[in-house]
């Protein structure tokens, strides 16, 4: 594949680019990484606490507590998104809120809320599952490929 040529900038455009780079505030990378780490860790800790609650209060095993824990995390994420709190937390914490389950639920709920004026089926339903479809397809294909590799390497637990 041939490399694409970069569009040449005029002298005025080059001058503007240089001025824009000078005026751009520096990004606090270390702070952003720390906030993402702490926030993602807090979400995971909350998930672990919910799992422990199901184990100790409702008699689930470690293996069976996973599904209701995920459901509760999704519910919390959707409620916080509906109230506009999850997005504010994401602006503050950055990538830390993209923890797979809660971040995915937030993305779906945000799309549904954004397109609700277009109707329940074509607006909310249609746009909510645009993201979900690609994630589910990718997950299914990846699981299939990993399964084939696992089978070919004869790691099948015999």
C-alpha cells in the first residue's frame, strides 16, 4: 500500500499551525493517568464489593456472583448516565470510566438518550445498538478465533 501524501500547507496555514501549537495549553498527562487509574480502580472495587455482597448476603458462590454483579454495575451506570452524572465523572476522570462493563453501558445509554426524539424504535433502539452490534461481533469473532487456536494447540482440558 502506497503511503498517502500529506497536503502541503500554504505559508499562512503553516504560520497559523505554529501559532496554534504555541497557544495550546500543555496536557497534564501524569495527572490524567493518575485520575484514570484511581477512578477505574474505584469502579472495579465497587464491583468487587457488590460481588462480595452477593456471596455473603445471598448465598451465591464466587462463580455464580459474577452475572448479578455485572447486572448491578450496568444498572448503576445507566442510572448515572440518565442523570447526567456519569458523563461529568468521565470528563473529570477520563479513561478510568471506560472500564468495560460500565463504559459500554454508558455508551449505549448515551446513544439512546441522544436519539430519543427520533422515536423509540428508529431513534432509541436503532442508535443504541449501533455500538453494541460492533462490540458483540468483534467479541464473537475474537472468541471464535481464540477457541480455534486453543483447540489446535490441544489445550482443551483433557
